[in-house]
C-alpha cells in the first residue's frame, strides 16, 4: 500500500450512482466505545428487504422458516433440502437448546476482590409488572436458565421494560455487579470491514441464534453472583444473561472460534448477527452447508423465526446490503425527512445523532451542518436560525436519493478528493470501475480550536491526515492517490518543515 499526492485541478465532484455529489465541509461524529456494542444499532437486527415465503423444515406444520421468493427453482429445492436435513439445528423452544459445551467457553466475571459486595434494596412494583415478573421467572425456570439461591452475596433488582408489541421484557439491574468487573478488551470486528465484505453479493442468508447469549453457560464459580430478586424468591443464572458487562465480548469470542474457517470467506459475524454471503447464486447452498457443519460441531441452535435464507438484499448493522453495493438504510433517511424543525437543544442532539448514523453517505451536508452545531453553543439561548432551516431543508433533499457506495476492489487504486472551508474539512474516497468513479466513503468534520486559523494548505494536509486515520484499513491495503489543485506533496517534502506539518508528513510516509 502507498499514498501518492498528485497536483491536479479538480472540481471535487464525485460520481455516485449516476448523480453528482459535491464534497463540502464537515460533520462532527460522536462515538462512545464504552456502550454495549450492540446498542450502537437501534435497528441492528439482520433482516431481508424482499418478499419471503414460509417453508416447512421440521416434522410438524409449525416448524417453518423463511425463504426468499426470487430464488431459481433449482436453488430453492437445494436450500430446502439442506434445511430439512439440518432441522435439528433449529430450536423451536428453549428446551431444544443443549447449550455450548463448557469446555469450549463459559462466561467469567473476574470480579475485583477489593470491591464491596452489594445487595440492592428491593424496589416496589405495580401489579401488572408483578404478574409479568412471575410469568417470566416461570419461563426461565422451565428452560433451566435459573436456579433458586439462598444467602446470595450479590443481589439485584428486576427491571421490566414494555416492548413495542405490548409484551414485557424482564431485565436485571446488574449496574453494581458490572462496576466490579474489569472490561474485557477482546477486539470486536470493524463495522466498515464487515459491511464491505458482505456487500455486492448475489445471494445472502441472514441467521440468528436462538436466545444466543443463553446458549453460553456461566462459569460455575461466578454464576451465583448473578442473583436477582423475584416476587417470592431469589434466583441466579446458570447461563449468560443479557445485561452483563463483557457478554458481547464473550459471544464474539465464541463466534470467532465456531466460524474461524468461514469468517471473511462466506460469512460475516458481529456478535450475534450473522450473514452468509455468496458471489454466485448457484454456490449458496454449498456455503450454507459449510456454515451449518460448524453450527452442528459446536452444538449451537438457530432461531427459525429470525432466519431468512436465499435473499438478494437485506439490512445488516444498520446498512442496506444489495448486489449494487452499500446503500443507506431508507428507514434512517426517512426518520430525518419526517422530522420537524428542532425547537429545542434536545431535538438538535437527536438530529445530529441521526446524521451520525448516515455519515458514510453524506457528502453535501458538512458545511451546512455547521449551523446545527452553532445552535448548541454553551451559555446561549437556543436559536434555530434561517441558515439552520435552509441547511435542514437541503439535508432532507439529499437524503431523498442518497448515493450508492461500493467496496474497494482488491488491487484497485483509490483516489481521494479534498475540500476545505473556513469552518470544515471534507474528503471523498473513490475508485474507478469501468471508467466511472464510484464513491467508497465520505469523511468530514468541523474545524476545532486552533485549526480555524490554519492556512488553506495546512487544512488540506489535515484533511488527508484525518481521512488516513479514519480509513486506515483502506490506506494500508491500497495505493491511494490524492487529487488536489494545491501542491500538498511539495509542501510536505520541504526540508525546512516544522511543527505539525513535520508530524503529519511522518505519519503519512
């Protein structure tokens, strides 16, 4: 891989999906890596976006799963046969789950010995919640997920959360226990790499483990620390429950072991989200069979109600995967389009959060989005100015038809366009495909502090540095040519450079 800067006059226009997308200023992206990694994606469930049909794969009529309707008859029959031959790998109820062998993995807490044990005071609950708790506890006992405990060292309250369908979800307030546990630094997969890897495929299958976390057992020496209060008794989990710190890391560790031979080849996995990918439709059955062999080897069980096999497009980690490339989630775009103009700081924060979820696709809103941030200045009253309203209108117009992005093809030279203003910097990474420039990624942010006083050549250099840091995986794997009408190359090679320019030159070399 290498970085090359060419002196070329360009209008910084990038062709994206048949339309012209001009690169402008920047957007601040707020990230919090301390959150539960799965919470970054509100609609993160893997799901298809095409018509499906139910096919019976088990002995009983209700034992069905979903299949894409666009399959050829030959491929459809092949996939159905594979699913029927492996029907025992699907769980129809909790008792169908044998659980992952404890010799493979268990969830350990590693509680700090210096931490004081905490038994929470029991909270009062209303009758509706009380009945829901009793019902959920009965289900967990029947499934063998919990056992009664006496004299617990740690004890937590139950929190009932009402779901969109009106049913209750039982959660345990593990706040105190989580504080006593160090963070597991196990590396989670890079989202951009996963999306690039799964895009542009002819055929996909979205798979979901049945109550995935609960298939992993708690370490026997730690299980009793998960104790919680019900209406009449105290119980502890002997399987890994939701809400525990590091549960996501433990599950990712399991997935990396189970599918070590398939990840990156015909499968992409992010914690409990799995997508089987195939570049050619007639190969998909073989890829599914390969994945299911690993599922069987490790005694995993899949949820037939949340699996969809043999589809051409679907949602994965908040993005749309199609054979055309990587597309913005239309639901996320529509959420902004349907928003009214903000009337409070809270609503501006909500807007900025929704913009952040689409930052990879945004090329024309950076300079205009600057006005959104001015409405958040401290010690000033909220003010939604005409400039804010105009920027909001233009953002909605852009999101009505966002660009389609592509993954970088192996061996391709990538090209980087730059644009800076007095308030922001921005860049667009593209590649040439059949004589046409296709966008891969847009990067932008507002200028901060002393950066506002930088000379234009310094801002352009900073734009290269910011992009190289953000898209390190592309810069390390491809030759990247920077196309600009300023002599950045000559400036960075001057022997009398000093300060930040020297540091940037070394970083980019």
